[in-house]
C-alpha cells in the first residue's frame, strides 16, 4: 500500500480542518513555474487548541493517520493565532 507523504505539521494532523488561504509573510511555498515566493498559506481550525492555525504550524498535540508518512520540518517563526501547547504530557 502506498502512503501519502506530508510534513509533520498541522496539514497532516487529525485535529486540523482546512478553511482556506490567508496572507502569510512566512509562507514557505514557491510558484511552480516562476520560482517566486508565494504569499498565501492554507489555514484552518485546530480542534485540539480551538484556534485558527496555518497548515505549516507544529505543536506537541500532533496526531496523524497511519496511512500518512510524515517527515520532520522546521516550525514557523510565529503562529496565526497565539496558543499554548501542552507543557507537560501525562505519563
């Protein structure tokens, strides 16, 4: 079975629901044909935090489907909306 590969960020998280695109000064994507930096990134709602997030954000509540293979990426310099990730995990 072939797995989908996605970055280990909100876009691959089970808590994330896509809503659209927003202006983003930290957009990591480039135009396919021109090579110019894009200025809009997908965003949506994080059900774990109850906040709006960019699809490229990373937090400790990340959970993904077993059919998705994730790869590590660097976190954004700032989130769409400030939120506090869990500081402690229950053992």
